[in-house]
C-alpha cells in the first residue's frame, strides 16, 4: 500500500518479497523514513540506497531474521532524497547509550554501524547487534567514523550553486526600457524552482554579504576617473531614472541613450561584482564546480572608461562583472589561465578592451558583427589576436582574443559550426584553469533584438559543449542580456539545468 512521510509525500513500494508477520517496515514510530531506522528486535538489516537516472532514489531494505531474508524496495521522489542523509546520520545517535537521567532506560545492547561504497551512486549500510554494552567514548568514536564515511560516500552532494541579491532589483530604468528589474525577478523564480527539483545537486545563496571591493581592485579593470565619477555622482541619482551619461561622463553623451541610472544603481552594480567574486571564492575552495550569477545591471559593454572608445553607448552597463571576476580569479586565487566565453548576441567590446594587453587571459566572443556595438570585426569570419591586437594564426599559443562574427538572421547550424571551430577548438587548446561565461540569451529567435535565430536546445548545446571542452574545469556563468521575459525563463532554465546535470556527473 501507499504510505507517506510527515510532509504527506506519498511513497509507493515497488516490490516486496517474503514479508515477515512481525515486520512492518513503514510504521510511524520510525518516521520520516522508517526503513532507515532498524527494528531493535531484528538480528541484522542491510539498507541499499541507489540513485536512478531520473533522479529518484530506490531504497532496498533486506532484513535477516531466523535465516530468512526479507527484501522491500521503495522509490523516493527527489525532493525528499535529502532526508535519507539526515536519517543515516542519526542512526548512530539514536541507538547510542543515553545518559540515565531517571526518566530514560539504558538498553542492554548497543549498535555498531559501517558504511561502504558499492558503486559511484550506491551505498550500503550494514547494521548488526553486538549484544554487549560499550562505553560512550567508543560510541562517540564510531559516530565520528560513521559521519566521515558518510560525507565521502553519499551521492549527489551539491555541485552547482546560484547566487542572487535583491539589491540588484533596485537599479531602476524607464518603463520603455528592455533591461528591467522584472527580468531578474523572473530568473530568480526559475532558480528557486530548480532548487526544489534538484535539492541534492543545486543550491542557492540568497543575498550574500558583499566582499570588500577596493578602489585598487576596481582600477584593474576601469580607470580611476571613471570609478570616481560613478562613486560620487551615481549615489546622487533620484528615484526617477536619469540618463547615466549626464552623471558619469558629462560631455560624452551617448548616441544611443540606452544607459540609465537611479538611486539604487551604484549599489546594484557593486553587488553584481561582489556576487561574481563570491562565486569565484566558492569554486576556488572546491565547494562547487559551477556557479550561476543572477545579477543586473549587465557588464560586458563597460570598458576601461565606461563607454569604450569605438562604441556609441555603454549598452546598459556600468562595471564589467565578468572582467572583474576573471581578474579576481587570477590575482587572488592564482588561476594561471582564465578563459571568458561571451555568448551574448552583442560583441563583448568592454570585456575585450579590459582584457587586451593582459597576459593569462583568453577572451572569446561569438556575436552578430553588424549589430550594436558594431565592433568585433566583419561578419562570417573568425578573428584571432594576441594581447596587442596583432593577428595570430588559429590555435596559436599567443592568441588571447577571438572574435567569431556572424551575420544577422543566421540559423542554429551556422552558429554551431562557427562556435565549434572558433570557440571550442581554442578552449581545448588553451586548457584554462577556470572558465567564465558571459551568459547573454538575446541570440534566441524570440528576443526583441531579432538578430539571431537560436532555439531552446541551442542554449543547452552551448552549455554542454563548453563544459565538455574542458572537463573538471570550474565554470562561473554570469547573466548578461536576454529581454523576452517569458522566453528568458526557459533559456535560463535550460542553461542552468545543464550546468547541474553536467557538474553532477
């Protein structure tokens, strides 16, 4: 029959053999997962936990009583799989000899436990009665040994993390603007849903505290004059959005007029940089293998002095999140070779301007060449340059900048061919120690930019291909563009889902 845990989740036994009259594996006293807490009257129990391909968990309880083996297998849905770890951890503590406080009884027998890893995704837990009381000290040692073994053996420890802060919602823009707070709210909703679906493989860090962001650090990407202008003038912006260049660049008006600021813009921009830095810290500590940073305003058009020399505007950007994250990875955590892959439909001109001239970085941008900011070279070509923007042959050890320029309205097949030839081949050759993705989703056919014709599965393919090019290399993905909100939710879900699945395996 069906039975349920305290949160009313239905669990359905798959198959049962030789049920003993005095054994009811799923009765209430041992909730929430009765099979994991052995019956004291039984001689031995073996519990096998196997993770299946569809992310469910099969629990098999094998009880030996009077030389009769009793086996029952149960399937558990993903969102309560984490309860398995909780119960396994508590087996020892619940069977440990308690202190006699006058209200408790001291059992005549204590329990010992061992864990051995059977396969990569299967754990066997053996439980046997010893028949003799043991000291609390020895029990504590066994508990510690059990805990350490469990930590090493349990499958599906989180491999992917997402970070966001609601401070990024306080950057306000006019109602007609494409880069709205509603974009980030939609992305946050997607991430929260994924966290519920994959609780053992995906975690979210909400509103992380900002790390210390110093002026010398920011000046490794942006000029001191530009930073000072942002710092002193953006904080004076009002609640009504104002054109940014009126505050930051005075006589250098934007021709496009697309970059706006409000009272919360400076904090939002600093928070975005801080989130990327925190993601790098987490990956450098080997706590995760991939991270997704849900932030705004975007950053890849922000150059050394904000608006790059050849561009007509800042393209919604203030601080270059990815470039600063890459610099943090190299200068603080000593990642020797840092790669940045920009998949936004627009050329990452700000990132290129900051990275060029710096050793130990590889910047790759695939974009529409005859689209804003109208940089990144002529369409339908792959251009490779060294740090001084001198042309280099393909797969040269001196290459540091690669521009893959496409024509407008191109299809998936053309995009994939150029991406494999220009981006993936160089990623494999370069062998980076960490990869950053400027994750713009405006190359989709539904985006109002209307410049490229990528489909939903193309974003999964891009993610798979980048991760497959350099296995076991940590990845930090940072939100850039993508302005059809309903479609953006699908694209982010596809991208982060593949980060989860690929990192887990």
